[in-house]
C-alpha cells in the first residue's frame, strides 16, 4: 500500500520560534531549537502554537490564574528567565 508520496517532515517546514509565545505561554527556544517551558523545563517536539498553548493550559492552570495576561505575567516570566540564566551559569 505504498502511495509513492513523500511524507512531510516538520524539519522541512522551516518553523521558527515566535517570541510572542514567551509572553503568552512561558516558553523559550533552547539551543536545540526546541520550545522549552520556563515553569517545568519540559521540552516539546514542535514550535506549534497549539501545542504550547495546550501544555500551558493543562499543566499550568495555577500560574495562568495567578498571573493573568498583561504586565503581571510579563514580570513573572522575566523572573523565570532570570532564574534560568542564573541556574545555567553555575
């Protein structure tokens, strides 16, 4: 049942990490090019907004409730980024 079609690969799609996702869902792009959660440090396989949003809304509902979108969330995410930089500098 070989169809003779090539399968699409996500590497061929040339997806780049959207920096707006950092403010919205607390994700950054690690050195491997994979999105990494700043809260739980879990790496996801693809830079797709829906995947990042699903992870954030299912696993970090308390964070989303405590820091609604806006300046409060922006400051909390900046603090998480600073902690990550300090942790990796050691």
